C-alpha cells in the first residue's frame, strides 16, 4: 500500500513527485515531518492502539493529523510546540494538528495509549526516558519511526531499551561519545516493522514494540531507571537501575 491510499498526505505526494530526491528533503521536513507516513504505517499504528496514541516530540503534528483523519485518537506533545521560537526546526510554523506543550512527564498520564515517537532527536536522552516512564506507568505498546542504532535518531540507551543494542558500545569501543548502557534493561520487544517511503540516503522505518516482560500487571512497575545528572562515560549521562 502506498502513500496515495491516504486521503490527505501532501508529504507523501511531494516525496512521490520528486522520486525521494535528497535535495527536496529539507523543505519537506520543514513543512511537514522528518518521516513520511503511508497507509500501511497508519493502519499498523491504528491496529496496535485501540485506546489511541500519545505522541511525544510531535513537531508540527503531521503524523497526528493523519492518524486523526484515520479515526485514531491522538494527544500530541512537544517541549516547544510550533510556532514557538524555541523549536529549532519549526519556529514560526503553524501545526497540522494540536500539539500541547509537554515534556516526558506528559507520557505518564496515558498508559493505556500507544507511545508514538517519530524521529526522536539523535543523542538526546528524552526519548529513552519516555520509554522508561511509559513502561513504569504500565504502558503496553510503543511505536517508533526512525533509523537503526548509530543512525540519526535516539541515543544508545534508547536503542538498548528497544533490544537493538546487544552490547554496550561505549565500553566495547571505549567511546567517549555515548552513554554506558551496561545496566540498561531491554524494556520493549519488537513485534512488527512497516516500510515507509524513504528519502535518498535515509534508512528509516516504523517499528512496533510491546513490553518485554509481558502484559501481566503483577510484573509492571518492576524497574525504574534513575536518570543521574552525573556525567556520561566519561563525560555524559549515566544510568542507574533501581528495582521497585
Ligand atoms: C527531530 S524533531 C521530530 C519532530 C516530529 N516528530 C517529526 O517527525 O517531524 C524532534 C522534536 O522533539 C522535540 N523535543 C525535544 N526534546 C523534547 C522533550 N524533552 N520532550 C518533548 N519533546 C521534545 C523537539 O522540540 C522537536 O520538535
């Protein structure tokens, strides 16, 4: 199924009209979103989100608008919702769907929803913190649109929590650029993947996750991660796992 199956998807139309040529990507990102939804992606999110979606880092709310058009209830947050001047990508832009001001804590109020993260910022910790908080709150499903570890989305802790980092890269390669993930638990297990239209040179797709410890409520709230402000290894954030 391609993007044209969606009744409204100007980003998909733009991508199709230029054949995904890299020189059109910046303009497309600035006007719509970092990632291009198609009908298969929207159907996958809808079918894994019976109670709706809570989206964090929603930017212009483009995915929220298309999900909403498809009948999915979406509550979208961004730490600097457009047209805020504080948003380095979307200052001055009108959003496509309501995006409220909200940080990681906003996720906690919606454990029955699917947590949606589309192109979480590279090497920032907030998306990993959101994965942890959604898990601790009893959340059952996560959808991520982005690139694999080492790509342009998320940080090592984020990819470790999703089960995509079998070993700590900071320790393995004695790298100073990333956080030590030796104590980072895998919280989520991938249960599906959907191909989306890609810009030339971009390797993104949509992945669906459920809790690694299963839906048994007795097993919820098992772990919490304390996000220490202590420096990384050797100069960034360090994770400590606290059993509760
Ligand atoms: C790379 S952009 C992706 C935007 C949108 N998801 C898209 O695909 O177009 C990352 C977004 O995350 C937001 N963000 C950064 N830190 C955040 C935080 N702690 N809580 C919520 N949103 C945050 C930024 O303001 C920005 O809009």
